[in-house]
C-alpha cells in the first residue's frame, strides 16, 4: 500500500498549511480511500479557520475524523468523496462519501463510508453533508403541504433547505437574502427570492440560516400568529440579541433549534447512516449543482481559506479537486 498522503491543517487561526502524513496499514474491516473531491462548508469551516469556536463547544464541534484541537493546530473538515482502493470486496472500486477532512488519501473503518448512488456524480456528492443537515432540519420543522415558508439566509445550508422545500407540493417557498446574487441560485432551485425588506409575511414556518441576529429578528417578523422559526444558524462565540418584547408573546411565536449532530426526535427511529444515505439519494437532482459556486485544486487551500473567510471569494460550497480530477 502507498502509505504517503497530504492533508490540509489549520496551523493557527487564520493560517493554514499542507502537511505530509503517513497512513497506517488498513486492518480488517477498514478501507483505503483516494480522495476525488472535498468541499469547504463555508459557514462552519471559516469559523474554525478564524479560531471562533467557543471553548464550551470544543467537544461538541469536533468533526468525526478531526486531528488536533481547537483553536489549532487542527485538521478539520467533513465533506469528502473518494474511491475505495483497498477494503472489502463489495466496496473496492466504489465511489464513497465520508465525513473526513481535506486529505489526499486516508484509512477509515468501512462503516464510516457510504457508497454514492450511481445516479449522483462524484463532484455533486460533496454536498451530502449540507443536504443531510437540511433533511434533519425539515424533520425538526415539520413543513406541511401548502405551507407558506421563508428561508432566511442563502448560504450553503439555507440553499439546501430551499432545494428540498421546493419539492413539497403546494408550498410557497421564498429564499430571503441580502445578496441579490442569490436570486439566480433560488431560481435554479425552483424557489422565489426576496431581499429582507421585500419578503412575504404571514409565514407558517421560517427556517433561519443567516447566522445574524438581524436575520433571526426578521424571521420572527415574517411569521403568522403561532408560527415558528426553525433556527439552523451557529453563531460561534458571538452573543445574539432578539426583540422578544414586541409581538413575540402576543402572537405566540416559537423558535426551535435544530442541529445535525442528533437525528431529529421526529424521526428517532432512523439512524445517522440512514439519514446520510437518504441525503445522497436526494442528490440525484441536478438542480443542486447550483450550490457549488467554485472549484480549486487541493494545493490552493492555504491561500483559498483566508479569501473564503473574509468573503473576498464568495461561496456556498467551494469544491476542492485532487490529482487533476475534473468535475464529474
């Protein structure tokens, strides 16, 4: 087995580097995966890159195959698609998704990889983590046929939620964002678009994913009486203020948190593996390609991450390609 590999590490907040790593020999029940693509989940990974993970959340925020600790040095990431080079016969040669950081090759238990359906291109499969989060959010939120829904925040997660909601029969779904460029993405996903001051009110449900207190406040304003906000944003170490003294009580509004680390109690009989497999099946929809807004080579990651963190390179999901792999 070729035991050499390279991985992207956050050396200190704001500074990344590519390091040589040595792989262990795979044991029984393990696989060797050669990475084709990984994805940068801009919201969470740029918080990690900036060293903004609160100490109280260091354990909760650990990625499944993270090396090192926050704030750094740390190897972090969880959107990886590759080909199994060695392992059980039924997996060898298969394209798989794994919650692994940005690394050229790696060894993991066979149970940690999920085969990518033949109908899903490898380059699109990097979205599996975002779509899995969206699946869990909608299990928590419980949208119904004919609902009036707004998704506030057109990032990677907000757009994934919008893509799934656009399939619901009779639903009015509007993506709400301050960036007018998100109108094109919304249209590609089959949804309407509005800036915050133009959004339609009277919503049965608002899914909030902007990670700003202004976005959460606007989400409450868009609700009908007894409507609910499903809160997907993670704010790192930033405090958030809300106008809970205005119509919050008189209109009996609700805010409910959703986090992908736990399978929604509404579908508690499902396992994490089943939820991920469902997300991969949903990625057969080519409209989801609209969520991939850029691509760079693995070697470019140290220079790319500061630009993603600052917003100089705008992105939903930024795809990383390995060994000259072209989009597929």
